[in-house]
C-alpha cells in the first residue's frame, strides 16, 4: 500500500543503496530502525553534488532531500520486509552541504519532510534537525539519516 | 516542581516553539522523547544570529545554548504533560555555528549542560556531542536536539 | 574476551576519557547506551588536531577515528561493566573536521568501522553517518558518538 502511494506521488522506491564503506545500511534495535546516512544516490550516481549557497540551488537541494529520504525508506524496507510495517517516522537529521552564508537548511530539508507526510500522513510526522555541514561524502549536497519505528 | 525550579534560577519556560517547517517539534517513542533541533528562539525571534569565532562572542553563544535547551524542555513538556514526568535527560547534540577556527564548542554547549544540571540535578546528567556547523537555520548561533526519557 | 581481541589486534583500550565539560561520558537507557562525542584523546592529549583536506592526511584521519572509537568503547565499558556485555553496535555518527573541499569522510570513518568489525565480527556491523564539520572541540580532527545495545 505504501509503495503504491509512493508511485501515485510520481516517485520510485530505489533499490537498497549499497553503503559507501565498511558499515551496514540499517540496524534494527527492538522496534527502532536506525538508517545509515543516505546521500542522493540515484541509478548508481550521486545526482546532486556541491554546496547550497554556492553551486546547488535551493530547489535542487529540495530534490536531493527527496532522493535521500527515498533511499532511507528503501533501507528501512530491507530491515522491515515491507514499508507497511512502519508504525511511524520518529526522527530525521538532515545535513545540508552549506556555504558559509546559506541559512535555508529548513527549506531544503522540507523536500524530505513534506514527502514523508504525503506518503504516510499522520504517521509520517517526525521530529527533525537541519544542520549545515562544511562538506559531505563524495560532495553530496544533502545527507539524511532516519529513525523509524516498526509495528 | 521542575517549572518552579526553572523560575527560581531566573529563567522562563518559553511557549512551545512552532517548527520552522514541515515537521513536528517532538516525537515520543515508548519512553524516549526525541525533540526537533531547537534554535535560540525567544519571543518569536532568533535572539543570537551569526557565527562563533566571527560575530557572536563565547558568552553570547552560551546564552544562546541556554535558550535552545529551554525550548527543548518546552517541547518535551508538550509531549510529557509536565516536566515532572521526565525520568532523565539522555543525550544532547549541540551544533555550534562556527567559523573555521573556533574550537570552543564545549564551552558554548556548557550553557545548556550546566542549566540542565541546575534544574534536574543528577537526573539532568546527559551524554553530549558538541560539533561545529558551517551554518544553521536562519543563521542561528546554536541548534540543540535532545533525547529525554520519561517515567 | 573482547578486550583480549582488542589487544591481539595491537590496540589498547584507553582509560575512560573525562568529559571536556559539564556532562557525563555515557548514558544507559534500558538496553541502549549513548556515548558522548569522543575525540582522539590519547594519554591525556588530543593526538590529531586540524582539518582533513588542509593539515591532517587521510591516513592520519583514519588513525584518529580508531582512537575515537576505542574511547567510545572505553566509556561503554564504564556503563556495561565489560565489553562482553555488548549485544551489538547500533550506530556511529562520525564528524570529520573538514576543509570546504574534503569529501572523503567515509574513508576516514572507515578507521572506526573496520576496527569495530575486526573486534566484534557480525555484532560490530553498524549503521553510520559520516559528516563534515566546520570545526570540532579543541580542534580535534574527528569526533565520534556511538549507540550500542547491551545484552
């Protein structure tokens, strides 16, 4: 059902991204799922590279955040079996690759938050931090980690 | 009782801050409360804007951290009913808007940590990370997220 | 057993580091242990100071990450009694003191991740975020926080 909702919204749940290094994409501890930080990896390459406020526009930053959060859902699915087993989204931490004077991290992070609410409704409402990073893995414009709770 | 203690210390618990964007200020998962990142919002405006090491002094950074943590407590209260329902403060992550050479993030974060210990005593002792961010939402000098445990 | 494994690998579990400020190094909430952010403190001083991409090499960054994660284990031990009481490593957040163009945070963080897997095997596999910070406490090259689960 949730996967159909994602399609209806015009998005595709990606294949579970392989970690960029020596770790696993997701860990389940009781009912809480902790994802590794996800970058805007699409079809095997990072789609948005660079700094907000310098070489990535706010709109592209928002699109990057959408891809990151779809990757988060993909790795949660790999632990949960199905996205229908998600009880609620608990927390996002959104790191935005930011120039020294870019201060619209919340607008970028809304790309992820608004999509979650469209997909999950009330259950998609989460706590969130949005923070500027001086750089991110492989130059990614955005990196997002998620805590979700399973049924 | 805890709210009276806050008043005795000369501080005021603020109204629950509205999120700057599409998310909720706090999520409860079993006994753990996760807050959204809180900036030094006071009376509807961000009181300390700018970078430590550049245009915000260390003393003002500490004051900013105090306001952030009071906002964290305010949103925890909105989930917990009363601050007296807090069993303990588990974790703070303190993001400090830092110039490239400002390295006293722990001194800034102490504004938050020391206030929590004054308010809650032993139960206020928490694990903490203090980190430099290249920028923060709306240019805030400090952003703090909290994990607390309820009774 | 785990401590012997650490010795076999040529490392030493350090004394539990004292927090740099007003907080505690570790908090236990039910079965989850949350550590404070650990810097590469060795024999009372921070061994690797500076920015990756500027004055710290990638190899030294990796060594810094190893020391950070050993310090994380030391503080987990102080809460758990013994490292043998660790059920699994859940999550690392690795903050890398990064110049504006350093993008190999995952390679640096691998210093920590690979060591955990050598020490704990399957139980050491964790979710992870690696992020660039504009600065870190006392100029540390790396700061790592850990969530572990006890038996």
